[in-house]
C-alpha cells in the first residue's frame, strides 16, 4: 500500500479548498475537514501508517507531515487575508477630524450667589423658606409696619394684580407667613423673585431676586445681628473688612446697612464702588415689635433680627458686570463665561 499519491491529492485539494474559503467560518470548516483530529482527512491517512512496512512508513510519514505543515501555512495565510478584507469593509474613522464641541451647562451668576448664601446660612442652622409671589397688601405692607400713606404702597411703585393683590416687592411676606404658621423661635433664609414698577435700565430691573433672612428667639440682640452678618460677609467675600452704618426701614428698629471693602479695588476707590472703597451689600435691623405682634408672636418675650439683600447687585460687583440687563438677556455668549 502506498500513501504518497493520497498525500499529494490531499495537498492539491486542500490548497484549493482553503483558497475557496470566502469567510472565516468557511475557513474554519476547511481546517476541520482537512486537519481535524477526529474526522480530518489527514488523521484518516495517518491511521493507515501502522499497516505499512518500516521503509514505507518512513516515506509516507514524512510526506504526510510535509502536507500538514504546508496546509497549516495556507490556512494562516488565508486567515490573514480574510481579516484584512473584513477591516476594509468596516466603516472607516477619520481620527484627525476635530471633535464636536460638547455643550457645557452653566449656572446663572445670580444662582451661583444665591446657592453660596444658602450654604453659609444652612451651616448656621437656618432653613430655606419659600412662598407666593402674588401677595395681599396686608402681607406685603401692613404686617411690615408700613404706614398706610407710605409711597411704596402707591400704584406708581408696586405692580397690582387687583385692588388688593399685588406682586410682592420683597420676600418679607414669607417671613410673616412662617411666623404665623410655626411661631417663634425661627431661623429662616428666604430667596425669591420680587417685583417693582421700575424701568429696565443699566441699574434697575422690574423683576429681580432678593434674599432675606430672619432669626427670632428669646434673648436675641443686635450683637447676634452684627456677629452673624460679619461672619457671613467673611465667608462670602473671603475675610474682607465690613462696616455698619445707621439706616431706616419701617419693619426694623434700629436699622443698619452693611458694607464690605470693595472687592475690586480693596478700598482704594474705583468705578465699581464709585470711589468710596466700600460696597453696600445688605440692609438689616432688629425686627420692629409691631411686626412680631402682627405675626402673632409675643413681642415681650421674643426679639429678632432680619436682613435683605439683592444677589443680582452682588453678582454685578463680584464679576464686574457693568449693566444689570446682561443678567436677564439670556445671551449664551454672556452666560457661558460662568461655566466651571
Ligand atoms: C434691603 C433691606 C431688609 C428686612 C429686609 C425683614 C423682614 C421681616 C421683619 C423685619 Cl418679616 N425685617 N426684612 C429687614 C431689614 C432690611 O432689606 O436693602 N433689601 C434689599
């Protein structure tokens, strides 16, 4: 028996079959049919070897081993060809193409200030309180000790929705409502939008954000007001100097404005502080006993202090924005500068 012609036949047919494989699956099927350990054609021929004489065995074994090595080489070559073809068909990527710029959201500068103020007062035990923007004259003016002929109550300064209902001119009504609902003691911070009948110009807007704060408890004094507001200014502006000046509001007595050393020129005088070296940041005072009484709080037992400030003004000062209208234009070129 001679296996040499069969080895040659396997070689010829194997080369043809490998070249004919058009996919890697077909190539794998060819590999199994030709060289598979169980039912491959080479394995079948090798199984015949024991029947041969020693000389025939040597010649046939060497021939079969040559065929095996040759077909393995062909399989590897075709496999590389098919892999290269698959790469060519895959969608191609231009790695030099510039990336599309990703949209980054930004907080509005007024929101940045409000959130920082909220955080500072939260750490002092204050709770954030919210309330309606449409209010009655009683909550907006009467309970706050405005005399009935006060100019702010006039239709020229306040936006009325009806005879009695108006758009709140400050967030103080929320403090009155909180005292009515929960009684003393309270420590609250009240951010929100307020409305005034003003023309929109570089320094006025008919709607703007306000933040007020109120602390009412037994034994609260002007010391608490000064210490808390000084701590607040140092947290927000980073260790700057502060000063208090006497002032007047119908709802506080005594009243005081707090200034911080100008954050732009550090006291030497510039355009932002109009040469004074100081920036006014808030109004404050001891809650007028009439306000406590109107809110149902015993003014003999409790005292309190309160403050109000405009975060839009503070944003203009901090970021050096020259015109308040930039805060309300929704111009993306302006707003994206605050992305961090
Ligand atoms: C300012 C001044 C201020 C208050 C607001 C207040 C509220 C209640 C009682 C007493 Cl319920 N006071 N708020 C007190 C002092 C000043 O605002 O310049 N705001 C922009």
